[in-house]
């Protein structure tokens, strides 16, 4: 999978993309992430990427020209399955959308800033608008990193244990059961006996029951929510 990210803060991606699972996916050539600095495409002599809103009011608006030129350059090189804009007024990001996007070959992710981006970008180029939650962040970079992490980790071959992505919370609308490791007893608190029983069937049943119990207690909405 190839991911092209358009941003005015390329450095914000250095840490999230160079550790842990994403780092490993890049090393295995399962994912190729290219970061593009929108400022490099500005034809303004001061390399400006934002301007005042026509309607007046507070906040600057990201200009159409640098973003349009960058997207056009990329589109001339390959076909894209989706051109995504990270925005708090987009569709709410959930596991089923992560699963869908993880099957794509090429995507562009545009990170907005300031008061927004010129609406004509959204109308002409954007095929999907995604929000990572009902709160407003300073820009689309952290949401883009969240999106990338969630899609990359479920691409086959990225995680060593293929089943572990499938058993994540939300994959079947259930939260994950509790997990334990050594020691068996710590400060008098013991690991549930059943997990040490060696009876796989009983253990699976216990995990399933705990998943249901946890989901009922913490996220009852998930048990009704099948989208
Ligand atoms: N940009 C700012 N806030 C955001 C959010 N909640 N989701 C996606 N992009 C954003």
C-alpha cells in the first residue's frame, strides 16, 4: 500500500511513523508512506499556503493552489482509491472503515489547518472526509497518524501473529477480554485459575464471556451497533 500525506508540518510524522508496527511495515515494504510539504508547492514568492477568508471573520484559510498542484502531480503518477481529508465534520472513524481502507492500494491523506481549506479542494478532489472523534484538534496531522496506524496494523503480514489483529476490540463489536502475565500471584492478587487450567475450550468460553460482560458494562451501544 502507498500512502501520500499532504501537510504543512511534515516533522509531526517523524516519531509516529518510525517506531513499532508502522516502522516494521515500512521495513517489510508492505507500506510506502510519502510525506509532501504543501509549502513546497506554493507559487507565492513568500511560500504562503494560507490567506484571509473572503467572508472576513477570524482565522486563515488554506489556499487552493499549492494543494491542487500537489494532488494533480500525484494523480498524474498513479490512480488513487481514495483522497481523504481529515476534518472534524467528516464521517466518524470506526474499525469497519479502517478494515475497508486497509485493502486499498493507493491513498492520499490531506491534513487541514487554520480555519479550514478552500471549499473548492473538497469539492474537486476529496472523495472521503474522516473525523477521528467529536472534538477539535489543531490540525489533521495527529488524526492522519491515527488513521495510518489503524489501517497499517491490520494489513496481512504486518503483525507477526495474524490472528491478533482479528481479536482486537471492535473487530466483532466486542471489547477484548482481560489479559494477564507472570507472576501468577502478585501482592496476594492471583490470575484467574481457569487461565492456568490448560483447557483451551474452557478458556475460550471464559474469554468470550468476559468480552460480553465488558462490552455490556462499558459500551452497551456496541451490542446494538452493527454498522
Ligand atoms: N482536524 C481537527 N480535528 C479533527 C478531528 N477530530 N478529526 C479529524 N481531523 C481533525
